[in-house]
C-alpha cells in the first residue's frame, strides 16, 4: 500500500507535479482542489460563527506531508547526456529518455495518483500510459494501492477526497438522465471505475465514471438488474448479491463484475433471497449480512461464499441486530485488515465481529453527529487501514452545513475518532464508495 510519505519518491524530472500548485483543472489533464471554492450564503452572524468554526476545524485536521521542492535536485538533459547520448529530448512521443521506459514507469508507480493528471499532460506517451489503465494494472501487480473516498450529498454531484495528499478532487457533474437523478441509487467502486446504479423511468441503468478519462458514460446493466443489494469490490472485480427487482421482490441471485472487460457473470445463488443487505470481502471469501425476506422479516443470518467450492454457507445469527428492529436500512459494515466492523446507529455504537465465536462485541461509540434517519444518511467505510465515518456536523455544531470525515485506525484500545477532513456541502450522504487502485 502507498504510504503517506511517498512524496519523497517523486521523480525529479516531474517538476510540474510539485505541491506548489495544488489546484489542478482535470480538463487540462490535472486535478482541481475544490476545497473552499464555494461558500453558502449566510446571514452576517451565522457567517461569523461559521468562520470561527471553520478555523477551529482546520486546526484539528491532520497535517499531510508537503511535496519536496524538487527544483533544487532537478537535472537537465545535458547532465544526463554525459555519455554522448544524442537522443532528442524534445520529442513529445518519448518517455524520459535518460531513464528509459521501464525505469520511468517504475518511478510513476511510486508517484501518488493525485499527480497522474499532470503526468498525462506532459506528452502523448505519458497520456497513453495513464488513460490506457496500464499503469494501474502494474500498480495492482506490485500491490501498490491508494484509497480515495467518493461520496454524494446531492442527487447527481459527487465529491472525492484523497487522504494521502489531503486533497479534495474535482469530479465532473453526473449528466442528468431523465428520472435517474431522482431515483434511489446504489454505488460501487471497482478497479478504476465508479458505478452508480439507478432507474430511468421503468428501466434500470448504470452510470460509469472512469478516472482514466475523468468522464461519465453509460455502464453495462447487470444480467438481473436490482437495487438495495449487497456489494463489495476486490481489485478489478466486484460482487453484487440479493437486492430487489423492479417489482420489489427480494432476489437470491449473485453476479460478478469485471471492470477491465465490463462484463457481468452469474454466480451460484444464495441460500436465501434478501434485500436491504450489505456485503464484504474477508479472508478471501464474500459475505452477505442482514436484509429482509419476501415477508419483510429481518434476517439475522449471514451467508459466506467460498470461491474454491463455488458454494454458499449460511451462518446463523451473524447479522443479528445489524439492520435494527425494523430493518430500516442496510447494515453499516466494513472490513479493515480482515476484521469485520459494524456501525449501530440506534445506539451510536461501533461493534466488532469475533469470528471464532460468531458474535459481536461493542468497542465504543461512533463519532458524535446529528441523528441519522434510521441508519440512512451516514457512510461507514474501510479506507485502507482506516475505518471512516462520513456524516453531518456534530451535535454541538448544528448551524454548520457540511460534511465531516472522521477516522480511526483499529487497535486494541477503544476507538478514538479523529477528524480527517471537512467540507461545506449537504449533510446527508446519499451514496459512498472507496476506490483502491
């Protein structure tokens, strides 16, 4: 996994990727740090209060390492050419000639992908390397992964946050497509794609955002379209299980998605049909937790899919209490370092699953925030080694309209939540997905 101090490994020849110009416009193949670009109109008193709270929040935000000033160690082609090499360094179709393609690519693998937009603007070779996805495939082979958080607080707008560099990343506005913008949606990040599932009038559609092109397009619909399903991704592949069909009937069918081929493959069905469920990968297996059956009964069992045996195993009581008494919302679950955690909104508790005993224990409290709507409006995700909770303002800041990202790195002690980032926006999280690539 890419560490926070990877800036020390920046290739010295990429001077334009220095931290000094953090505001990139990806339309020019670089990124836009949209933090603080727009402020909601407030009356004078509330604006003054907000400015004081903003300053207080900024002081609490974690400090991210600055990219070193690489101008001091910058070498010119003449320095590299002391062996009499007569390469044309102005040829826009080449990589960094003194290093060669292989060494150049090795450097780029260790470069934070926040800079890939700038790299793509250097010449056609770099642009092809970035947009083809080849670099991300090589990063996956080398087990180099950065996790970015994508979430939506409005029907068709998305935000992205890079916790490694402490950057807000501009995501293009999702194109309006009929009733899709008003429908309930599900989201899934897999490979270099963000998939958003919803309905357009009477049919299901998928909108696909690719970080390779920084654009939205129509994605491939599942073999059995659905909503309110369990899902999780692992590298370039993802699984969706259960959910409801167009008539609201719970499903037991399961599908595997390959983001590189953009294809859906049907897998063996679960032992039970269920909707309003959640999914997770753990110990090389896929788990489905919670949900409701066709009689609207809350299911307390979980299910485990074994990829080697191509079969499902029911786990009694694995989901007991996760959906809440009325099954109001899918369980909030996340896996960090192969350990399963759950957020219980009704009691504002963080729980951990004890595998050997098939039971849950309470570790402590979730971050303080305004009350969620029966489990809706709050995101609970794994982000590398962090457990991240995204929601509205804390109870003592009800006048601030915005979103807070709080994190905890699981350890043997009770959870102590830290503020990762804050941004002015709506305070209700409609969808959230973490992309690791």
